[in-house]
């Protein structure tokens, strides 16, 4: 078993160095006691809750291999698959190799999926390892404890199974790629995928050495057995199959007017919550809210896409249409005022957003002694926001009611008529 042998040699070397170097070196290579495995139905890790530059050992259930704290790894934001942090793993020297472990318990029946996203820089040198253990105890390791050890070799440009060198796939560089291991404990089968391609399907208990436990005990992210530069890990998870697959709904269809905000509604279910939402309104606008508002500046029919990502970075999309039209400019006619003097004057106003043409108007008086000008009609054009004054000359005596209509608007007043003059309008 590659790692077990190399690590035994390295640990022995470290112990000799400790004996010879005294207190100074001893302070950087202390061994912690066995960690407490984390028992969870589903487990997720994106490193975002840890401070950039902090050591991972002791945070979130992580610890250094065999408790040797000198082999700590650090949180970084130099790369990330999901915003904003990841874990950097690299070889430092013969006494310090970054090597981080997360332990689990009660993962030993049914079907489970282990996912991890890996970023390999194009200038990486050396190799870095991903290891799954069926048994883990600090300082005590036997070959059957290993169930899988994958090596990402920059020299070869491949990912390979260290226990079956014929199983290889090309490494993805300068981009994030998903490593996935599906475990069926009842069938004693593990199926490994990298970047969407099948690497192999092999026994879980007997692939590395006969007699492994029917159990998943730990993930180990290891900088390899010789000098290697940085790789980055992010968005790890250990999950059972979800009750229902992830799905989302973008709602709609939506309708609205130019420059008027529309309320969009997104929903998601299945997969693993929490969900992250991303809307693309196809006019250059986007949103990460679940239920955003958005206004379009031009008419048209837009295909609006909602993308939902769950806790294991599974993504689904749904599309809805948004039909956007120009705001309809409509005139609104009111009779603003009625005034007297020589005859009757009425101000008709267009308070709407559209121009009005051919507005019919009438000024009517019902006094018994009105001899001329009892009713006058006409039409006018009134631009949006503008007003016009219409007039009716009268001849008569006494009290009268005045009714002014314009389009569907009306206004009433009372007045007195003395020959050509109209006074006392109320």
C-alpha cells in the first residue's frame, strides 16, 4: 500500500528528527489524541466559514494525519469553486507534508456518495493524493484500512489508482473538476468518476488489501510522498441519495411594461438544501435573490433562466418568458374649472400620458330667461399635460345652472346672467 509504507518511513524519520532536534522542533510536530468522528446523515464542507490563512487542524472536525500538527494545511482564497475559500494542499519538506483528515462514523450501510472538487494549476509539479479509509486510528494503520488511494500526477498528467496503475484519466488543469465516489456497501462496490468520466468500479473492502471493514471512516487529502506544489480542494460532501432529485421552477410567464419592475418568483425542491439561486434576465441583468424584481428598458419577449445549485453543487435550470411592451400612453380628460365674465369659459385639461384628439365638449345653461347660448358644442385636440379653454357667449337674465362636459368628464356650477355677463359662479 503506497501511502502506508511511505508514511511509516516518514513518521519514523520525523521521530528521529524530534529526538535529535530537541524542544525547538518538538514544538512544531506535536501529536494530538484520536479525533472524535463526526456522525451526520449528510456532511458538506466548503471551507467558507474559516478565516483565510488559518490552519485547518481543529476546525470543523478536521485534523492532521496521525495528529502530527506540523503537517497542517491552510485556508486560502487564491482559488475557490464556490465563493469564496478552498483548502490548499502541498508538500513543504521532508518533515512537513500537508495532510488533512476528516473522520466519520455510522457510514456503513446502504448507498453513499462522496464528492470533492479539485483544482490543479497548469504549473503544478509532483503529485497529490485523495484517500478513502474504512478504518482510521491515529498512529495505527494496516493495509486493509485503505479502500481507495488516487494520485493526481502533474508529471504523468493523469489521475490514477495507486493499486491499479492501468486505471487512469487525464487531469483537468486550470479548472475545477468533480471527483465522485459512489459506495454500495451491500454490494461491496465503489464506483469512481472524475470530470464526468468513469475511472473504475472495484471492491470497497478488498480493493487495496483483503479484509477491509464494511465502513467508511475518513477522507484524507494528502500532499503525496515527494515534493509537490499546490492543489486546491473545495465543496466536499458525504451524502446518501436524496429523497427526490433537485428541480426548480422559474414561474411565469411574466408580462410587464418597459421600465416597470416585474416580480419574479423562483422555487426549488429535492436534492440537498440550502439552495443558491441565479437569475439571468437575458438583457445583461442578473440576480442571486430567490424572488428578485427586474425592469426591462426595451420591449420584447425575453427568455428568463433560473439556475439553482444545491449543497453538493448539483445544478438545474428552468426557463420562463417575460413579455415586455411599451407603456400605453392614454389621455385622461377632466373639466378643470368654470368661469364667468362675458359669457362662460371652461378649462378642459388632459392629465394623461397620451395626446387626445377630437375631444367633444358641451356648455349647457338651463335658465328660463336665457335667450341665446343655452348650449354650445365643439371638439378640441389636447396634448398630454396641456389644457384648452372653450367659451360660450350668452344673452339672458336670472339664475341658471351650468353643465360642462368634455369626453366623459363633467363639471357643474350655478351662476347669474345679466345680459352678456355671467357672474356669481359657484
